[in-house]
C-alpha cells in the first residue's frame, strides 16, 4: 500500500506535501530524498488504516484522490476480514464446547436414570472433562477411521509408526506388514491412577505408551508392589497378547496417559499373507520375551 501511494504521489522520486510551521501552511517540494518521502507516505497510509487522519497530509491531485480511495477501500475490507475471522474462530470454539457439554449432560442424565452409583457417574464426568482440557474432547477424528485404506496407513504410520518400527519384535518385519498392522492400533486416554490392565486379565492386547508414564505392579492379595515405571515409547503385554494368556502383573497410570492398544485377533490374519514376518515375529518372541518378564 505504501509503495502504491508513493508511486502515485511521488513520480520521479519527487513529493509535494503540506506541513505546518508556526501555524503557517507552506508548500514544500522534496526531491532526491527517498527516505523522507517514504516516511511521509507511510504515515499517510497508517493514518488511513487507523482512521485517525492527519490534517497536514491531504490528496492534492486527482490521481492522489483515486489512490486514497483505493487504499481506504482495501483497508476497510482487510479490517472487516480480520475482525470477522477472529470472531468466527471464537464462536466456533464456543459452539464446539457447548455441544461437548451438552453431550456430557445427556450422558449424565442417562447414567442417573439407569441408577448407576454416584462414584461411577463422577468418574465418567471427570474423564470427559480431562479429555476436553487436554485434547479438546477428541482422541482420534472419525474421518481417519473412515479414510481409504492406503491413506489411513499413511496417517497411522506418521502418527504411531515409530512404536512398531522401533519395537524389538516388529522392527525386522516387512514394511507392508507394518503399515497394515498400524491401522488396527487404537489410542486411548487414561486418567491418573487408572488401571490399564489388572493381574489375571485376558484381553489379547498389547499396549504402547504414546504419552505419559505407567507403573508395573505385582499384586499379592491387597498389596501392590511397584516393580518399575514405563515411559513414553515403552510397551507391555506383548507375550500375553500373542499367546492369548492372562497378564501376570497390573499396570496403573502415573498421570494422564495416551496408550495405544493392539488386539491380536484384529491383525493376526496378516501373518498368513506375510509368512516371513511370521517367522521373524515368532523367533523374536521366543528369543527375547519370556512369560516372567513379558509385562516389564
């Protein structure tokens, strides 16, 4: 805008402007002073954008008047666009939050009508409130699960691929096997102090810690002894998932966690199509994982 006004008002690098000296208006001509001319033009354009106006700077020719009109028009359009854009962002955020709160209230009414206990109702509300504060109420967009197969593989590989490619059991398997395996991973958010699995559970799932920390607990009656702490990038339950046997230790979150589960029955069909990967997986499982250490 400034350069446009300069080209119109200062042809051949020569500007005419009015200034006030001791309340007397003098017509001055500035030549060969590009810096001064640019500053004057910049002040003029800023005065238009800010709607303040400078009484000692006015258009003096038809070309300057036309340029001023264009600048005023463009400035108003830009201000309107920015203002409406910010307003829409705020309104959209409020709209989504209101819808989310309405869904929570509907769920709350349903649970109360079903005569569920108050502790369970409060736990469910707390879960969804935490889910909003940390992830805006979204774990994984529905569109990802509905995306075409190859696109979904690309997305899941970008999001969670390192859990598999860096894993001791899967790192040497075929890349196509890994890509198709990833579409069966399910991210879940856990609250602090929540059990992911308990000793004796049989769920056929292995787990990958995407965010947060968990405690591995060995339960003896009512007592729980902490064995170790697993952090982001670690995994647990592989042996139990692949052998479909019970978990031998409990796993409890040490804070808000995002944990990805992978159910063996969902992807085991892939092993028929990738026999080499099956051999690698079975060999690694026998060599590196034993029932006594599979959850550590």
